[in-house]
C-alpha cells in the first residue's frame, strides 16, 4: 500500500473510515487523519510480483549446463524418493568414485534445506565407501545432523568413535550432542554437558550459549536460563557478551513466563548496549500485545528504527485488528503488505479470513478464500473451518451445510473443530435436534468430543431450560477427563431453579474444581494441533547453483542456517495452530 507522507499509512490505520471494498477494481480512497491514502485497488487485486514467472538461467558453457542439469535431476530424484543412498549409488559407473563437488554440493544443499535426515544418511553411507576420505569435518557434520534430529544415541556413538580415533575434543561435537539431548527433551543431560564444558572444556561458543538458552526455555528451566544470560551480561570474566539471538530468546522466555515488564526492559537494554534491534526483535514485542493500538505503536516504532516489516510483522498486526473486529484496518494492512512486495503465507491469509469470518462477513471472506487459491496458498483445514464459521456467524446454516459438503468433496476430513462450528451454529439457532444430529455424525466418524463440544451441547439444552440434560452432559465431560470451563459451570448454575437443583449444581461445580486441582490440570480447551507447516515459496526460481554451493566452506558449523529460524527461535506461535485454537474457543461464544 502506498502511503503519502513520511509515516506509514498504518500509523493512522486505527482511524480508517469504515469502507467496504469487495470485488471491483475501482480505486477506493479514505481520509486518514487529514492524509489521503490509497486503501486498495480492488479487494486483494492480484499483484505482479505474485505472478508465476520463470527466471532466465545463464551457464558458463555447454559442459556447465549439462553438469548443472544433471545435478538438479539428481536432487529431484532424492526428494521424490525420500532417500539418498540408492540414488547416489546408481550415479556411480563401473565402480568409479562420485565427483567430490557433486557429493559436497548435495550435502551442503540438504544442510541449507535443513533436511538433516538426508545429510545423516549420506554421511553414514560415505563412511563405508573406500573412495571417500572420511575426515574430521565429515564426522562433525554427521554429529551435527544427529544433534538437529534430536538423536542423542547416534550422536553419542559418533562422539565415542571420534574419541577412540584420537580426534581432539571439539566445541562443535559437544554442542551438537548437547543440542541432541535438548531436542529429545533430555534437558538435564543437555545441562550436564554444558556445565562440563564450562568447567573443563572445550570452551562454549556463542552458538553453544544460544542453544542452551533455547533448551532451558523449551524445558521451562527459566531460572537457569536467566542465570546463564545474566552471567554473560554482568560478569567481567565472561568470555563474551550476549548477542542479538540471546536477547531474542530471553525476550521470548519472559513472554512465555508472562513477565512482560522484564521483556520490555530487556528490549530497552539492547539499544543501551548497542545490540542491533531487528524485525524479529519487534515481532517478539508485537506478539506479546493483545491491544491493537499497542501492536500498531510497536509496528510504527519498528519502521522508525529502519527495520522492514516481514510477513510475521504484518500477520501480527492483521491479527490484532481482526481480534478487535476492525476488519477494514486488517484488510488495509494486508493490502499494504502486498504493495510492499511481501509474499503472504497461508497463515497470513487465514488471519485475514478470520477477521471477516468472526463478523459474519461472508462475501468478503469468500473473496479472501478465492484469493488464496489464486496466489497458490492452498487453503488448509483451518482455512475451511474459518470460512465455515463465517456462514455460522452470519446465521446462514444452509450455506454452512453446503460449504461443509464442499469441504468433503475437496478431499478434506472434517475434525472436531469443523463439527463444533456446525453445532455452534445450530445451538445459536436453538435447533437442539440439529445439534445432536451433527454430534452423532461426528461420533460416527470416530472423532472424540472435546470440552467445547460438550459445552455447546449443554448450551443447547440450556436454551430449552433442560437442567437434567445439562447435568448429564456435564458429568459426561468430567468422565472423559475434560475439565469443565467457566461457561459450562455458568450454564449449570443458571439452569438450577429450586433449592435441590441449586445444591446439585454447586456440588458438581465444586467437585469439578476439586478434581482439576488434584490432577494439576490447567483449565484450557484441548484442541488438536495442525501439523501443517508454512507453504514453501512456489516461485519458479532457478534451483541452487552447484558451483556456488560447493564454494561454500564445508567446515562452517556456525549454524548459519539458524538465522532463517529466528522467528521460530523466539517462539512465535504457529499461526495455524493458534488460529485453530482461537476458532475453537469462539465456538463457546455467541458474539455476532
């Protein structure tokens, strides 16, 4: 989106007028605090940079062209097969050795792609090949691969073999083993290796500290993480000072612990100590906030600091506006993202889709849903569930049923959230019979009910003042090991009329709370997680150049590839998982 003036249009987006823009390619303008900005040229009009295009390849000569194409064919065969050894073995002719640059290029490329299972497989095969001189660097790459995979048993075996062969202790191998324990959830063993390195060597590197901090945070060993970080920050004899990634991890830790004040103070310390603040730093702060004004302020601060927003930045701001039911601002942010040349992910589309769905704006939601397919961000089950909720929130149950059928026709399997969305719609319409029909359809599919499903059924019975049935379903929820939430308790207590019913309701609610405390269970809804990852960039870009890959130092184990994982490292929640959970939570509410 193009803004007029020195600041982004988003600086003033909280005052955008309510302008609906659907379908037409007419330029729609709004007045923003006295400034004139273009909101969009048609809702989600296609951008040129999103169009599929093929880049022109330039080769040194015919031999280079043949070599590059042969290598890319090899990589594709490995990807399709899911295994590397059989493909590499077939590349050998008459027992000849494979070209070294081909082997190194393949290894480094899979390292870049974080396909550590293939890296490990290739290296284990090379250990047995007489024509390959398996060096110390190869061993270190192998133990690094097992560390990334969390396979501490294999990592231990490689380290013992290296010791047996007389290789000196290495910070790389010890860090890899420490990471393997951490990724496998063996947090105490990871800490033991780290403490041993501190006492007797090899001296931990900055990467070692980054990984142990991440391990402590994932294992909820917050005190240990804070102690390690503070030792680097304050002790004069510290080997080095905390770097940007360590600050990011600690900011995320304070968020996870619910201590936002410490997170903000640490953010301020970064500037005081000359640590550069990046887009990731500001994203982490934005992820703390629930108020759209605060999120917008941090976004503006990020731009003033000269940090360019990425897709996560935009998605966080879109989500904040969507949660505040300011769908026009959410759309404006999305349009600005497109105009800035930032490719939206499926999760970003899902968040915008949710902004319209929660308001029952079916037409706008349909436009977003169609744009996903056009831009090759194929809708997933979360997208379908969100679109279904748009019909439900618009009280259009006929449209909801048609879309449910389309979901199945498109080859997707409805889950508990999908069925719960339909049940919520019929409960709002006070159609108890339909609610129970959907429930039976769900059970026939072998899908277990969750807390939200039971509460929705209780709510449906509550609208018919049926205290007895509400009690039955309350008990069923408890017997399934699901802690009743506050809405379920309120339904039960509100339905109880006479002294006997009131006493029974209080007893049931009290027992549920007592059991909850005995089990140490947090009172949260239990919803299935989506295992879908981010969409990969589907541009028809030229594959990696073999000659450029092999020019990379093979012995670089500074974990450069982790730079691509910074959003993951600071713990930004998966938008798909969060969206599905938020959607399921809203099944409990009847907000229109």
